C-alpha cells in the first residue's frame, strides 16, 4: 500500500467541530467587545479622499487646515473627518510626493465635488511646497450602497442554491440532498471564517468581501465534491453493506494529499499576490488576497473535517432512525400478536 | 491502449510556446511609418480606470423622476460634453430603473495637472441650449431651452416627395412667439443651435414659422436625427443633474498596482513550477507547460488576440482572478498525477496506470470545475454592466468584480483545454520514450 498514514477523521470529528466552534467563539467575542465590524462606504455611503504630498508637514497643522475648511463649508460643516497616514509607494516621476494622507468623512453622504475642491485648494494654498495631489477619491450615496448590498446578498444566495441543486443531482446515488446540505454547512463555516478575517484584520466589508465569499464557496465546494466523488467510487466497489464511516474515512485519506497539494499551489499563487501587494502597499488588493488565502485554508479544512464527518453522522442517524422505526413496528406487531394470543387464551 | 505518437509531445509543446509568446508580445509589422498590429499582445490590453487612472461618476436628475426619454437626453448631453472635453474612450451606462447614469473615463495622463474635479463638475453643469441668429456664438439669442416643449426625430416626405429623416421641434406659446419673430428676421439665413459653447447644428430658415412647430431637415440619417432631438431635449430638461457619487484614481497609483501584479504573477508561476516538479516530477513538469498554455489563453481572451472576441477592460481584481486560476489550474494535473501514483503503487504497467489514472480522475475534475463555473457566471451576470438583477436593482455601477468573474471563467475553460486536454496528450506521448519510462519519474516506487 502506498499510503503510510491513516487518520480517523470520523473519530476525531468532535475535536474538529470543537476547534472550529472555538475559533468562531473567540472571534465573535472579539467582534463584539474589541473589533466592531467595519463596513465600506460602498455599502453605507460616505466619502474618502486621499492626497499624496511631500515634505515634513506636521500632522496637526494639516488636520487643522482641513478642519477649518470643512467648518467654512455649509454642506459639510457638521461632519467629522478621520485622518490616516501612510507612505506613498506609488511615486510618479513628476513629483516627489512620498506621503499619503487619507481623509474619511463620518456621516453617510457623498461630499460634493465643490466641497472636495475647496479642501484641495486650501491644502494647496497653505502648503505650496508640498505639492498636494489628489491620489484617489471615492464617494458613495447611502441609498445606492444599500441597494448594492442587497444585490450582493442575492448573488450569494443564488450561487448557494445552484450549487446545492448541482450536488443533489450529481450525487443522487449516495443521497445527494443530504450531501448537498452538508456541503452547504461547510460553506457557511467558511463564510463565517472569511467574515471574521475581515473583522479581525480591521478591513471594511466591501465588494472584495463579496468576491472572496463567492470564490471560497466555489473552491470549498470543489474540494467537497472531489471527496464525494471518491466516496461514490469506493461505495460502488465495496458495496452498500460497508459502514458509511469506513467508506468516508478511506475516501478522506485518499483525497488528503490531493487536497493539501491543491491548497498549496493555490495558496502559493494568492500568497504571491498578497506579499507583493503588502510590499507595494496596495490596500485594495490586500483586502482581497488576505481573506482569500485564509478562506482557502478554511475551505480545504471544512471539506475534510466538517462536511464529510457531518454527513456520516447524518447518515448514521437516519439509518438508526430507520432501524428504530422498523424495530418499533416489529414490536407493535409482536405486541398485537401476543394480545391476540392472550385473548384466545382467555 | 491507442498509442499517441512520440512527436505529439513536441507538437503540443511548440504550439503552447508559440501561443504563450504571441499572446504576451503580440505580432506587429510595419507598413511604411505605420505600425500594423497583426496579433494583439499584452500592451494592447485596455486597462480599467483602477490601473490607468480615471474617473467614475454617477449622475442623477436633481429631485425629479425622469422618464426614459429624458434619461436618453441626459445621456446625449453627457456624451456631447465628454467629446467636448476631448474624452473619446468613455463608457456610459444609463440605468432607467433607478434614473442614474454612470460615466467612466480615463485620466488624461499626458496633462501635467489634470483636474478630475473640474471634469466631473463640467459634466453635471445645467445644459444651456440656445438658438442664435447667424452661425456665430455672438449671434442674438432667439429662444432658449425653456422655450422648447420637445423635439423628436421623424421620417417624413419632403416637398419633392422623397422620404427623409428630420427633427421636429415643438415650442411652447412664449417660444412660438419669439421664434416667429426670429425666423422673420433671419429668413433665408442660418440659425445656430448651441449647446453650451458648442454649435450642434445650423439649419437655414426657409420660411417664417409662427405656429410653434418647426422641422429641421438636412442630410440626417436615423441616428443623426435622433441624436440632435435628444440633445435639444437635454437643453429643455426641466431639471439639473446632481453628482451622486464619484471616484477618481490617479494614474501613478494604478500603474504601480499593475507592476505589483506582474511581479506576483511571475513569482506565483516560479513557485508553482518548483512545487509541481518536486512533488510530481515528470507529470509536474508537463503540468507546468500546460499552465503556460492556460495563461496564454487567458491573456488572449482579454487582449483581443482573436479579432472575433472584442478586447476586454482589465482591472486589478481581474488580474488577481487570473493569478488565482494559475493556482487552481494545476488542480486537474494534481488529481490526475495522484491517481497515476495510486495505480503505480498497486503494481500495474506504466501505460495501464496512465490510462486508468486519466480516466478515473475525470469526473472529479469535471464536477469540481462546474462549481467554479457557477461562481464565475454568477459574478459576470450579477456585476456586469447589464445584469440579471437589472430589473430589481438597476444596472451595475461597480464593474471591477465583473472582470474577476470573467478571468475566472476563462481560466476554467482554458484549464479544460490545457490542464486536461493538452496535458494528457503530452503525458501519453512522452511516456513512449524509453528513457522516460522509469516509474519513479511518475511518482512510483523504485523500479526493480
């Protein structure tokens, strides 16, 4: 035999469930008490403006200039701005702007172009040597954001339903619907993990979140399907009498190397993206690659350690129920018979 | 087993190398001083505004429910102004359900101090339509936008009996009086129709028009007439435009992201090559060749390599999707190689193992990829410019995710061609060489 290892996934399933639930619980507590969920302005509405500039400006001075300008504008005078500073790693040849300041407006409305121009002008006027340039800006309207959010939700639900239907049809022979539902339980597991990655790393939920969630749905289900495929094959060979737990265990062990190897190559790919975008300080890609990478790990893990063992428990449970039903029916008929017998005796 | 000839490997290999080379570098020729593009390479890819820098703005009628016709007019005026600003490669998406129009155009990087704010503000300015005597801007103003009831294009017979496309102009009472005076003054002269500072038409007055309905004829085609009617209506719109949201990205920020993605792609390719070679030896090497082919197909699908497929606007999430599909692409090879290993360890002949391994792994690869296709298609359908949810949520304004779905889909399809098809051809063919028949090269145990 080529395989030198044999892990009893089914026996250890309680540990796996415990680990997953434990991680989720810790994250949930952190989420509630330490790291509130951040939501991107794409969904809530709001405005972020980023400027690149050069020279050694005192942050306090810069903030005062911006706040003074805001106070003088009617439409935004009640808004507060939070400031964030970073190094500009995307220097152009034209200027020597080595720093970036990011202005995020509280309040969920889009700051008008006129107000934005006023802030830009004020900064340019106050610090002519610092060559302030607008690096990027984005604003979104609150109503549009809600609309976009529901659209994303609809996309996820649609994807999940289509996948259950597909699994149910393709794996009819091994009880497709239960297999599909267990696969979806694993998907929900991954979805929760991806959500907590966003929360713990202080990344606002945005359209990247939706893309990652959908991608992980596909990837995790891909893993699960490869395992189901193996289960179907082994069952065909060994006959329906073999205990479900045994079949699933050997399927999982046979698929283990493949699942790990595919995870490694995928993680190598997305990991390259993550490392490079961290080096270049490209936030938009980091908030895509990091949750994607952790989600991939979660996806492989949930296929092996959550979906398959859960399915075994389900199968055993329904088999037991069937057996009990049969038994109780048998008992009833036996009781009836004995009653009859008693009557005749009397 | 039906043998696959030994040269097949080299034929497939050369084809893949040729595809990879041409898809990256393109094929260009010279015709005198002109550069002629025969095949488009990476440099011909149309990059999205998140890479090249650019502006996206969403406009909405200010405090009014606009009709579909009014939205058409808004679109016409925005197009006119974009062209007036010298922006030609714009994208414009009207959303009739929610009364919004999204405009997207690149940042003009050749301008030293390009000011995207001014560009957006100018687009949203209230349209100023005037009819002026003569054909110069200094001409006397005869009527303005508020005097126009509506304009529409029509196909009707002219005085000499032939049918032609015309624009019919209907004025309100005040406008009719003014226009009657104006046409009397400028009889047999030109009257200029001005939108902001642009002369959009200068018809000659043939008769005095006193009933408030004028017909503008000329050498219009159907589209030209409709466009002029839309533009006139835009000037008569009873509402202004407000900027609902905007986003701007400077070119330098986007360009460095592109460089970063380039590094990431090369790093990923090298790491995966090393991993596959160590793990699976010969099949690993073949997997890598197939991966190059897969990349080539993905690039072709976005660069417009084949003229039948239009080139695609590529965004950073799109590139990330491509790199991700590199990692997932070798999955088909991994599943197959693992199968072959299993078979080898049970002591069968090499050919039998390869045959059983490729056959036994297909259903897993197929089912697994279908789920990724489902995801990719949903991303395309939901986040595309016109999408399946348009009726409920309106057309999409966030196009970045769309590119991710597209490259993912292309990646999976390319994977079926290369990772499944070409790899198997190569593997079966190369295993015909005697010196490559050592089972260890395929992950088997030491051959005795």
